[in-house]
């Protein structure tokens, strides 16, 4: 079974331009620039504002999975929509469908991380014929902000009120903070320090994690929190319609998507698998091999 421990080559990606239904230009990417990866295709609905470098196990040419994904609107070379309000989960779902069409993918397993879990469940609700399985990492199917701060055991309405208002404050402060955030010297030592805060725990590859953080910080903070606030409006998705294999992977100490809420979501899906790892919100960086193994298990279930 391929694992990220076998990674010996420099990560390489291929990028392409995709036009979404409303004319917004997106920057899509794949981990298979040479078309040589043998294995099923997975469509990654990534965490808000994040890049491929958050998934070191999938940057290995021997990972056995062809990944197709894209950068969110206004992030990583993707264009901001003409109407700034058009960047909610429904719009991101449309972007995902446009990316699938661009790569000629009629049906695939969807993998989501963080707010990307909202995206993949909403896509499965609206277009079940395009989905053959769902792999949710550190995210819940809607109403995400109500699940934040879970280790504090706050009531959901209180958690939602606190986190949404914090995002509003951060959005207004973003213009002043962005000139600082984009110039921060991010390297392995920074990652080591960050991994002792409790927000993130120690990662497998500090160099790749530093690349992921640097890519994230290229997005202006006011725009990032604008995206976050729009996606915070996404209500909980009904799971009764699901007829495909589903796996949930939660982090015990995740402050952005509570393990308790992920376990409850898994209980609402007949036959769903639930796994809890001793980590934070950044499981793909902290436990890349274990997350990769669980993905491969789901792909086997999906045939």
C-alpha cells in the first residue's frame, strides 16, 4: 500500500484554467502532471483558501490516487467573482462541477477538508449522480461555525455567535493586517512553534507544512474572512439521501470542526465509517499516512 513515507521526489503539480458557470476564472490543479499515476481519481474540495501542499501524502507520485482540485475564488490565482457575494458554498459547488467537467470526470469520490466538507455534501445533495463516495476530513456537513470551539463545550448557538463575530472583526482588520501577514518569514521553525500552540499539533513534514502556510498567507486576510463569512451561511445538509460509502475522519482536539459533531453526523449516515485521530484541524499534515490509508480503504469500498 503506498504511503507518504515513500515520497522521494519533489512534489509536482499541473495547473489549468477553468471557467465556472458565472464566468469566474478558476485555477485548477492535479497531482498527476504526467498522467502516470495509476489509481482512481478523487476530486478534492479543499479547505477554504488552502492549497495542494496541505496534503503531503497525495504529492507522492506513488500515492495511488489521482487528485483533481482547484483554488477558491480570489485565492491562489483564481479570479474574484464580479459580484463579491457570489462565493458561498453554492457557488463553490458550481466551481467543483465546472472543474469535474473540465477534466472529463463524470462521477468520482469526493474528498473534503474543513469547509470543503460542506462543499462535497452539498454537491452530493444536488448532484448525487456525480458522486460515488465521500471522504470527510475535519469538517461537518453544514453549519460549521456552530461546531467551532468544540473542546470548550460551548452551546452551539454561543459558539456560532462568537466565531462569526470574530470573523467579522478579522475581516475589517484584514486590510491593515495583510501587509504584515504576507511578509511573515514562514519556515520549519515557525511550524515547530505553531505546532506547540494547540491550534496545530506536530506535523510529519515541517517543510511541506511551511509551504502550505506560505501559500495560505498569499490571500489578503480581508478577502479570506469575506469568504469565511459567506460560507458560514451554509445550513446543515440533510444526509438522508446518501446511498454511497462515507467516511468521517475527525481530530480529537480540533477547535474548528468538533469531533463530537462529526461523530453525530456519521451516526446519521447508515453504514458510515467514523475514525478519530489524536490531532487538531490539520490532520492531513499531522497524520498524512493514516489519513491516506483511510482514503484508500474508502476507495476500495467504492469499487
